[in-house]
C-alpha cells in the first residue's frame, strides 16, 4: 500500500536526525503512508515504542501489525493530551513531515487536487466541520483576501476575493470546476498550474487550521521531549518553514530570544541544523515532491 500512498521524503536524513535509541519512545505526528514510521521501527528494540498520529482515516490502512505501535487518530495539535491519555509523559524524539500525502492528491473526491473535478472538501479530518466550499460561500471578501494573500501568497488576492464573492451571488460553489471557471479570467496565462496550486494551498490551510495546529504542536513538543530528545520537522513552503525555524532557534514564533536576569538565553532547543537540509538531485529526480522539502532538526536542552 505504502508505495502508491506516499513515498517518504528524505527518509535517511530524518532517521539520522532522530538519533534513535533502541529502547526509546518516538512519535511520528504525520503517519500517512507509514514510510517514516516503518523505518523508525527497524531501529527500535523490543522495548522501544512508536506512537503514530494521523487524522486521515485512509492512513489507518497502513498501520503495521506490531505491538510496539500505538496509533492515535487525532490532529497533532493535540499532541500532549493524547500522549498523556496513552500514559506517556516524555518522549525521545518527534518527527513531523508536513506535506500533504500524494495519496490525498490522487483521490478526486477529497478535493485536494487541481487535476480532477471533485467536491470542494479539502478536510484532512473527515469529521471536521469546515469545508473549502463553506469557506468560499460564506467568508467575507476581506477574509478571503487575507487567506489568499497570506496562505497562498497569491499576487492578485484582492481581486480574486472580489470575483468569488460576486460569482457566488448567482450560484454557490459546490465543486472544483465551478471554482476554476469563476476565477478563470484572473489566472495568469502560462502560470495556470502554479496559480491554482497557490489558491488550493490557501484554502487547504484555512480548512484544516494548519498553521495554528503546527504552532500548537511545536509548543507541546518542547514540553514532552526529554532533555537530549530530538525534534525533526520537514516542511514544504515558507509559511510552515518560518515558524519551525524561529521556534527551533528562539523558542518563540516572533521577536528575539528571551534572556534571564544574567543574560542567559531562555529557549527549549538547540538547532542541530543551522541551515535547512534539502533533498539530493537524485532524490528529486525520483520523487518530485522532494523538490520543495526543507528539513530542520533541533535537540531539547
């Protein structure tokens, strides 16, 4: 199942970054196809433990039959509480691969892909209340402008938002084709795929509250990791990479690192990687998704 579900990006650098101890407790907060998890298990002894998070029901088909694995079908933004519910207070390492799995892009009815017509859904968690259709049909022009500008980095975000608000007066948006035709005249010629990818990224991030969940997970990771424990995060666009980089370097998302009375830095992590690790040309040739991946590693102080 895993091969056509999602090829794990930068597998070896991720595993090396975790610095796995055979009897340790490790968390894969983005289980997906299980590629990274299966590799972690190879490095764990009989007393080791792997806790895997994924809110996508499709991911559960990939859970390996292994007594060392605990699967939690929740958003990783609730990391700490879910670990406690499973009797775990401290862990030795946390891995997060923030990319949407290729499997999700390949299922038309999930609404993640610009290649197919399907419902404007985009929920990672099928029990989530907000869909992309609701965002497009109910958000104000200002809210849409903000989402497309910040989350999609769309150049003409304001006029795009206005076009959507005007189009939905006639017919509410229900599927991907209805969105594409309503915004067709705003898409730059020759850059159709890139533009639509940015629009879809913005909607997906809003529907799944992705940046908020990421920030919550990073804060909780600092609380549950043992001293010397590793945090390994792979992101695919600057909106994710920026908070990861800042939090690893300073223990906060904005501003300068806090200092105590004596001038000592008050931060939870030491960054192991000064610069992000990127995929090799060879890996990019085999897996195009690796092209935009940035890997950062930090160690709990």
